[in-house]
């Protein structure tokens, strides 16, 4: 009963916020009390870029193995399996992003005609997705056959999901050439697994990479920085030579916002620090963390005025307007810089490998699955609901939607979105777009390198998101606006972390 009351209160709060009857601050407190403060990030983290439809390429590019091509193994499989599933209907709700809209179009073009399985696919802002999943699982209604799980929610919903491990052994339902081992191992571990249980299949992977202006670097005789010292020096040089027209860097530093926390973790991890040390003991106020915060404040001197009010969208717009020479942020924004509709710097942006950190703290010296790496990751997975009455059909759909061919086609139609499989980064259709132009994939080689070699993952425990989106974001906001010293900020964060673990 108490569990249902907790979930119902969160659903009511989200609905009231969406209707304008409850402030964001109030609903965040309600969600935190319910143990799901992770929505504090997701209320802000809708990645639909000014309307998904405007970012879709008009042409789908199937390959020689696509299910829509008669004679392929995938075509034969979907037609054969349809004998048992034709007429069934699956329901799924996901965040409204260009790749999801593209994939939904592919469902109507390929999956449903071949299988006879209808797919009712809603695209909504992320907070509304969460509200629907909470309502469904609270009432045990089984309204959705598949769940879209932001990594911040995986602990909340993992017990309501069918483990893909069990389904992968079903030979009669195995999608041809699916190859689960082709899915990038870091994503399986850090996006789809909770407390050693595989809960979902990775679906997308926003990750922080380095982006810079080639023309400015050429003009000033600079090379992409490979160390933290070089990064700061580069930013200082550009600012000295070109401000106020162009600054060294830009940032997602809105005070009190989850974006600021994401940026902070990259520099913290790169300086050898971490949120927690061993045995759940906070490490956020040690010497390495102090050095990282000093570094951030030095970087702030090379940024445009106003960064303390910018989230990732405003940060991206500042780079697209030509206000900065280099910055580290979500690689999914990179294609916008090659699009004349959204950029003043078409053809001038490049990506580079992130600088090497001073000394990464090993995960064995951290807690709660925290994995230090300069390239902070976000992401989501798709899971089969334990409440679904159509689990076999849902598994067929889940394999198809995360197959190599479909993810490549959705990436191309969705404007160069990130990919979850190793093979897809080498797909000829992806490689052909490694050139300046709308829907570019020029950023994907460095995206893959970031995932495989430099990816950083936040801790995961029930109180984590409340800690990150409320306590940490607020304290860091006071620090970057010079209302509070580094020492006091870190001590406050450490105290909050200790309380979060003990609660």
C-alpha cells in the first residue's frame, strides 16, 4: 500500500507540473521524497531539438540485409514469425527525439507490414514518459509492453522488466544476425545493467566529446589539446587574442541545473577525483576534487558572459553562433553545426579526442558503480515489461528495433545520432556521411572512442539523483557564481553525499 501511495504521489506531481498547477521546485521535492529524484534531471533533459520532424532526412537507406528486402534472412524471419503474432498490438512510449521518430516511421514502413504486429508508439517529453511508466507499474496495468528507461530510472523499474538474458536463449525467436555481443560492452554494463542484472537493451548514448573550431585553431597556430594543462592554455590564448568576439570556451553552467553537475563530473574525474571513495565514503571534498574546482573557475575566465545561466541547449547555440573556439559537451549536438539552418559555422567545426586526465581513480576505489572518465555519459535502454501480455511479440520487436540495420537507418534519418553497436560505426552508410553536410557523421569516430576508452559513469544508488540534481547542482551554482568558496562547497557536497547514503 505504501509503495502504491509513493508512486501515485509522484504521478500526480508530474501531471500537476505539466498542467501548470505545481512549480518545478515543488514537484522536485515531491519526487525526491518518493525516492525518484532522478526526474530532477529529466524534467530538464528533453533532447527533442526544436521539433524532431524537422531533423529527419527524407530518404531511408536500407541495405542488402534489411528486412524490407525480399529474400533476406530478416525478411523471411519476420514473415514466418508473423504467423503466431499477426494482429497483436504493442504499446511503447519514448522520449521525443529524432532517432525515435525515425524508427517509428520504419515500424510503419517495414515491421508492421511484415509481421502484422501493430505498434502504438507515443513520443513525449521525458517527464511525461516517466509519469506514464510510474502510473502503469503502480497500477500493475500492463498498459505498455516495452519500457523506455533513462539510466537514472533503471533502479526504479528494473524489477518490473524481463531480463534480456533469458530471451536471448530462445532460438525460435532469434532475429537473424542480431549478435548481442556486437552491442558496445560499456553500454551494456553502465546503461542497461543494475546490481548485476541486465534489465534492458541499450537504445541511445549521449556522451560528452571535444568539439572545436578548426579555422580559429589554424589562425592561431593551435593544436587540439591533449592534456588538461593544454586545454586551459588553449582557452586562455583564444580569449586573449579574440575576446570579446570569440572566447576560448563555453559551458552548460546554469546554476542549480543538472547540466552544471554533468560538466563538473568530467573535470573531477579527469583530475583523479570521484564522488565516492571506497565503502560508500564521500571523496568529493578531497585534494583532487579541490584541484578540479580550481581548474573550473580558471576556465570560467575564458567563457562568454552568461554561461552561469546556460544549459546544454544554450551552450550549443553559443558554439553554433561562433562564440567559442572549443568546448566539451554532448556529441549529439555536433550535426547541428554542419546544418545552415542551425549554424553560423558550417564546415568549421571538428571533433577531437578528449584530453587525457591527470590520473583516473580506478572504479575499485569508488562505490556504487561510479566509473571515472572525462567523457560523462547519459543514455537509455528499452526493456520488456513483466506486465506485458505480448512478451514474445515484444521481444521480436525489441530485437528488430535495436538491430544493426535499423539503428543505422534511424541514425541517418535522425540527423547523425549516436549508435549502440560496434559494427554500425563502420557501416558504409555511416562512413559515407563523414563529410560536411546536414546529417553529418563526422563526429562518430570520436564518439566511439569516448564510449570505449574514456567514458565516465555516475554512481547508482536510490538517493543518487536527488543528490546530483538538487544538493550538488545547487552547491556548485553557488561556487561558480562566487557566492561560496570551493572549500565550503565541497564540504557541503560531502555532507549531503553522506546523508544520501545513510538515508
